[in-house]
């Protein structure tokens, strides 16, 4: 459309008015004023939504299933009340948890070699150490000791256990393959001792312990008590376990020469023979 022509007063030739320029867009000015407000949400959306989706879809379905399982496990621990125990019903998860625990502490000791971490164990089921069920767990035990940790393991043995020829090999492996501080006691004798009775009574105040202290393997760390039972007859699968984070059952009174015998690993063979003959 042509601009209107202005007709001068009194007639004459009309005068053409200059065309008005279109109003400039306000978007560039608005963008320059608000680019920071826009870029931050966009960057967050990219980092928190787009990149994780891209990363997730690059992996296989099997990998996603494994990761989902780990995330679910972590979420359970995250929302867990620190005063409440974690009960694990699956055998594989129990043994994997123990192995991962010692490997984790070995990593900590590798970063801080001056730290002292000690594990105290009351073991009522030594037969597991005669099978290949504990192969990876034994490796984790050795790695923990090689990293500077200390394992004090007490085998509480029945009369039948003391006569079992496989016991000697188990005790020797504890010394040579793990480097543990190894103790043993006669179950019938130690159960009459005050130290054992006090520990057993304290243990039965904890959840899932109805069958009594003598039915469990128990592990103590500085801020953890672990115990498991329901063992399989062929010792191929460990039982359900309970993990008490931040709670400690004191097993140290059991490691007393007045109620148990400490094995001198430098001369373990002679001591084992003498001890078995004395029973």
C-alpha cells in the first residue's frame, strides 16, 4: 500500500509523506536481559534429564536390571532408621554383603594405613570353611588382613567337632591363608562361663535371635553387629542375616584365655594335637 499523499491547502500538487519503518522486535532485547534466567533451567534440564536418559539408553537391558537392583538396595538403606536392623533373607545377598564389607574396609585401610580396624567373630559353624562356598569370602578376609586389618575369630566347638579330622585343616587355613588371630573353645565348657552367658543374654535382646546365641555366627565391628543362622545341612548356603548398623554387641570378653584357647599359628599343629588329645 502506498503512503497517503498530503494535499496542500489551496490546492496544488499533493506531497507524499515518508513511509514509517516497522517497529523493531522486542525479543532480542528481552533475551539479552533474561539470558541467565533461561540458560540455568535449560542447563539443569540437560544435565538432570537429557544426559541421564541418553546415558541410560546406551546400556543393555541386563545392565539396567543389575543397576536397578543396586539402586533399590541403596534406597532401602537410605530410608532405613539407623536404630533399626536390616534383615536379609537371601543366602547369596548375605554372603555377598559380608564379602563386600571386608573389601570395603580393605579399601579404607589402603587410603588410611594408620587406621586400626578390628573384626571379632564368634563362629559356631566352622564346617563352611571346608567347602568352596567361602572361597571369595576367604579372599576378602585375606585382603582385609593384608591391608592392615585384624580378624579375631573364635570357633566354638562341640565334642563331635573336636574329633573331626577336617578341623585341623580349617584352623591351619585360618592361620596361613587368612592370617587371623585364631581361638577355639569347647562349647559345653564355655557355655557355663559368666562371660559367655552375659554375651548370650545381651545377644537375645536383639531381633531375630529366638533360637539363642549358640545357633548363630556373629561378627562385630566398631559400628556394626552382624549375625546369621538357618544354615543348610551341607553348608553350601548361608542363612538369613541381620545387620545392625551403629549397634555393637561386645564379643571381646569371649576372647579370654581363662575360658578359651588361643592358637599360636607358629606352632599350630602341635597345639591342635595336644588340645584334641586332652578332650
